[in-house]
C-alpha cells in the first residue's frame, strides 16, 4: 500500500472534520497546513497535535513539500485558484462542497482535472450516511418497481449567524446541494430540467432565499420534487430531509435518519387495493459509509489504483448544475434546462 502525503488548505471550522477523518486512513499522512491566516493554521495544528509546517501561502507550501494530494477546504470563492494550482503541480485534489462558486468555474475545474490526468473529487459526505446507502440499495433492488417519482421535504430553522444570513439564494446555494445530490444518488438517474420558485418568508432571518420549491425532470421521465425552508421552526425534518420514493409497484418513506417504511399492493381488486409491508434490508456490509471518512476512503482507494470515486467532479457537477438551474428558474420564472457540459 503506497504511502500518500497530503496538505490541507483552509483551516476554518470545517477542517477539523476533514483532518480527523484523514487520521482514520491507513497510509495517509498530513504533511502541512495552509491558511491565509497563518496563526489559524498553527492553532489547528496544535489542536489536532500535528507537528507539521504551516503557511499563509498555500502554493508556496505545495511547491516546497510536493504532496501527492491537496485537501481543499477553502471558501467557494477561493476554490478555483487553489484547485488549479494543485492540479498544475501534479496533485490530486479533494474539495469541500460546492465544486465551485459558478457553473463556468466548475466546468473549468472538471476540464483541468481531465487535462492533468488527476482525480478531483468533492466531499459530498451525506452520500456516505447509512440511511442513504440503504435507500439507494432498496430503490435499485426493484422491490417497488422502477422509480417514477421522488419527493423530499426539508424544513429546518437554524440560526447560524454570520455570512449565511447575508447570502443571496441561501437555501439553494448552501444546503440544497446536499438534497439534490441525494436525489441523484438514490435514483441513479440524470436531471435534465427544473422549475423553481424561491421566497423569503416574513419571519425569515436570512436576507434572501430562505425557502424554495422545485420540480426536477430526470432523463428517464422520473420527477423529483423539493419543498424546503431554512426558516421553518417546529416539527423539523432531519438534515437529510423526509423522503417518499414512489415506484410502479409500491412506495418507500424514509425520515432521513433511521426510520424506513415500504408497502406494495396485493392482488386485490378493491377501489383502493390492499397493501402489504415490504421488508427493508439492513445496511449491506459492502456499502461504503462513514461521512467524511467514507468519501475519503474511496478517494484514497482510487489514488491507489481502485475504481473512480463516486463524488468525482465530472459527475458531481450534475448536482451543482441542479442548484444553479433552480436559481435561474427562480430568477426568470421559467422552466430551465440543466447545463453541465463544457462547450
């Protein structure tokens, strides 16, 4: 097993989860930390007992240490420059979500990774939750027939303070990427168009876009609906949302955490047919889980010659395109086609 050396760039609040996950990966060594605020990088190294060089200039640190890979944990606006610099220096890159702060920059990064022959993937950690894996495996099993519709409700009222409360399109940009990526994960299908309405309820503590409703069309004819709010207090859903999967022969509900229920009709001929419960298999040992660590394990396995990670940027751009298409639709009031291919 080849030893791999990594530099982490960006030592803000999210970096601790990354670095603790990295500590679980055999043969992976963190060899340096970079942050525009060098003291913050030094504090993070001390907090996690990492005896490594720290720097304010990430590119200089990459040039000096020549790592195999870079963990990109910077704010979205800084992502393009860090990823391009790392790829040009022969590094693989694992990035925080979202893939980029604009769709054009996302396309540029996907193209740059291909040109460099390096792997660029995204920490889409909710894919690696046990419930997600069970929902996807059940959907793919055919137990309720091919999926015709997915529905997700997301109602949570977090008071973050800080930058989120000043963002435009806050729900669609900062949170819906997770839900939209879960829809793609569970359905195993490609989104092609969306109609979306965005609002900011009177009680909202966000500047803009605290709530949204969207209808996505998928290439196989499946429909995915999303009802979401970040200013809905009381009776909240889980952070993964509350899901209903409808197939040609039955329905599955999932609360986004541990509760699953499924039913399918019997052969009765009443107006409303009788139904029978469908057992939900437990988590399959073959399914990769672990949140951040799960994504990281797949990424590292790919670097060691394994299969391409499922959150590779050339695929993850489809989830990001869902967000930007929803924003465009909400802005124009029109059905919008998804665009994730570079001209």
